[in-house]
């Protein structure tokens, strides 16, 4: 799908540790602020137990999971919008992301000094959001200047656009994020090409010590500060997760998880939440060489989903034969689903649902 999820936060908050836990690319970790001058880019598999379950009913040579592109944006600092730290270039990297994972430092470590001198995740949220708001305001002001010139010569569209831009400007000047502004689809279209930083959906991840997954006063403060906002907050022990990720043997990993009272790595929740944040769902193709999860945007039709597999399938689309995952799980085979009337034949207007098992009929 070409969609990216950016991992952001102040320097030394545990972003790169998180990136290494979920990505197929490993980046160097240091205790020094601003120790890197480029973003790390990787791909992570989206954990989905449905694919393994499908394989118990319809076996294939291999399983291929859906993936999400992740970008580890180097740590920001107060004044990043004015070039402090090494901020401006990385704010540009954030602009290219479709959603953000904001990692918050919610742990004490005297050997790892906080860039602001003390641990305060609520303040850290305010710092990062302010820097993003400043850059958005700069963009809005530049566009206002262009639109004002057009409005002065009688351009009716320019006059309407100017009203919309002033609405966005007032919201940002009130230290609010664009994503919290109530705007119509027409108003959103005026700023769509600007890829505003504070318009991106955000998942907050509280990075805590191993022994502080619960009853953590830093996490409590974050939850209180974000109360009423349409956002998800996850709590992850980054150091513990990195130890789990280093275990290559599945049996060793499961034993480790059991020892610490977990059923799966916490970062799996982060990946699934990021997938949802990007408004993505999965459908499956099964049988033969591979059982595979494919990524599409929620709301896509069967021909569009077929096009994700191959452009020829979309071009020559005839119909899609659809089995629901839950029906396969309950009945145990494609044949039994068909006999029970649980295989439907859908046309070009069918909207694919999360978990659909599709067989595409096409002719080119």
C-alpha cells in the first residue's frame, strides 16, 4: 500500500528500541542525544493469528503476513522547528508519514539523562506537539499569502480558501492540533496537499521500566492529560521487549513470555494498533504455494482488492468468491462452507471486509 507509520518523540525516549523490536531492520542505539543524523526505515510483519489458523484448515507451503512500513525519526528537541538539535530535516521526514507512533519516556534511569533535565511525559507531549504546530502554522501562513493575492483580483475560490485557511490558522494559534479541528470535507480538501503534521493520527506509547507496567504514575499522568481525546495509549516495557525480540527460537520466546506473565510481545499490540491507525484491513488468499494476508484500505471494493494482488486481476475482474474467516474457522473447510451456503459470489460493488477469504475470478 505504500503507507508509512513514523515513530517520533524526544531524544532518548526509547524510539529506536521500539523500532528494532518491530522492524526487520536494526538500528544502532546509544545513550547520547542527537547521535544519528538520518531516519531509519524498516518493514514489520503485522501479527495475525487468523493466518496461522487458516493454515490448519487449508495448508500451504508458506505463510506471508501483511506488512507496514515504519520510519524511526531521530529524536526531536525543543526548538526543532527552528533547527535546534537536528530537527528541521526530521520534521520533513514526519511529513511523509501517514500516521505517527509517539513514544513517551515514562521511566527513570540516572544513567540516561533526559534532554529536559527531568522525566515528565506530559511536558514532552506538549514540546513535540508545539514544534509540529509551529511548522504547520508556517505552512498555513505561506499559503495564506498566495491565496490573498488571488482573492484581491476577484478569484471566488481564493476567497473561500482564504476563509478556510484563517480558520485553520486560528486553531493552530490556540495551540491546538489540526486533527482536533471540526472541518467539512470541502474544508479539508483546501489543506490536503499540505500534509499538515498535526493532522496525522497518533498512537501514544508509554515506555516504562520492566517492573512498572502497572501502577505507573507517569502513565497515569499521560492518561489524564489525554482524557477526552480520540487517541489510543499503550504501555510497553521497551527494554523487556528488546530482550524478547533478540530470541530467535520460538520456544525460547514463548518460555520467556510465560516467565514474565505475557501471552505475546507487547509490541505486537503496537503493530496492530498502527495498522488500524492507518485505516488498514487484511483479506486472505489461500491454497497452493502460499496462504497470504493482503493489505487494503478499509472501504475498498473487490476489484480494488484484486488490483493489490495484480493489476491484471483488477482489469479483468469478473467476480469474487468470498468466505468469512469465522465461517471457515467454525466449519473447517471450504467445501463445508460452500455446502452450508457460507460461500458468497460478489460483484464489482462488493466492499471487502476485514478477514474475508477471497478467490478472484478474472479474464484478460
